């Protein structure tokens, strides 16, 4: 029996009293860890390119083994607030505290992969056999884009549920 | 019909399903499609342990779908390269899950199976060969006349990849 689909579980503003599900909680935590990890990796990589920094230098400045630094940077779960601070210090940088954004304040990105746009029903299937991906990517609606998400439905007799998300074009 | 149109056709008929990032504001910058079996598994209710695991897996798949930075610990090409079977690794939690699939074109991944890493032994284990055979069979079943992207160069399959070793040539 189908419950909420992958796409239907949304991190919505909480006006309900029911607790967040285990899946929602673990998703949110894992996603945040991934984003923090990516942010740090990008900074470290840019420092490596610009200033020739490497793991050994970071390790030397922190009194650690280079292998420890590689291990810390290899997985999101290996990062702690303290290790993030230390990496910043080693790179003469200041790790800023996190910022909370209300869901209602988070802007929806305008870009979507052309195939996803077509799959979700915003782009017509061209009759020509060759798809100009660049043209599809550059295509912009004048006002809004509407994404329609089709939730899971394979059982006989079960109607499809469509969920629309309004996206305002900038 | 092009591979893109074939993918859309399969999606329309319900053979594959698009995975888009779930979080607010996150856009699907890469195309990730999963087979019906994966979609069913991810949309079913499980006990708390697996609900947590699948929540983490969902966040992990969002890394690909949202166009975030990808490294060799995230994505890896299975030996031999000519089989064109890749795995998205999720080693963070126990048991580690692997999402197996093939690339239709750059930034377009068709996931055919999710498997627990602890169900497989070393790279020479028969289980890996069976896994790749099943992935290739599912690909042929979906896109018979279109070959997957066959390359060991990660930059030809994804944008936004870190420098690293994504393939171990075990020959």
C-alpha cells in the first residue's frame, strides 16, 4: 500500500501538532550535513588552488596527521563544529555560524534540467527526433513556471494525484 | 526517437520515475530517474530504522539531483569500464546502501537497483557480476537500441565533479 510518496514528503511550515516523521528528520539532518560538507570542501579546494594549501599544511597548523585531515574532509559525518572551526583557523578563515531561513523566505531556483522539465510536464515533447538541449535550457516562461509532480501510482484503479508548485520567474 | 525522447516516453508510461530534490528552493540540476522497483521501495512504509535510512538516502540522492559537488567517495565506476555501470555510494550509515545505474548522457543517471553493501564481498565477488548483469538487463529492457554512456572519464558523465579517482582499473 502506498503512503506518502518520495515527492510528497515536504519540509512544510509546521502549523500542525503532529511530530515530524523519522524519514523527514533523517532527511533534513543528512541534507544539512551534506551541505556543510560541500561548503567546506569548496573553500578548501579554492584555497588549494589559490594559495597552494594542502592537507599537510592544514595538518601541520593544527598539530594533526595529514591522514586525519583527509579523514575529516572525506565524509560529512566526520565534521563536527570543533573540526569545522579548526579547519577555518588553519586556513586563516573564520567559520560563520549558520543562518536559519524560513521556508517561506527561500526562493525557488529557476533552473531545472531540461529532461526533468519535460518529464514533469512543463515542456512539450518535440516532434523532431533531435532535441536541442541548449534551446530547452534557455527557454523561459514570461511569468511563471508550473511544475506538476505525479506521485506514485501503479495500482489498478488508483487515480493519479498531481501536486503543483508555482514558481515565479525573476 | 532520441534517447531523451525515449526517457520521457518511459517516464510517461511509468517505467521510470524522476527524483527531484525535496528541500525548499533546491532545483533539479541533474536528471535522476529510478526504476519502478526503486520507486516502490522508496515510497513504501518501513520500520523506523529503514525510514531513517531512506531519509538519509533521499538526502544523498539530492546531492546528485541538485547538482552539488560530487567526489569519488560519492560516485564510482564499477570494473570493467566497458560495462558502463556506476554506483552512487552512501557509506555514511550502516548498512551502507549503493544505488546502481547507468548514464544515458551527461548528468542523466538511470538508477536500476539499490543494494546493501554488506550483501556483497570484494570486487571479484560473483554478486557484483550479477549486479552489473541485472543493471545492464534493465537498461536493455528500457532503452533497447540506445547504449549507455561508456566512459571512465567522470567529467563526461557528470558536471561538478571533484578531481579524484572514480575508477579503479583492476586489469
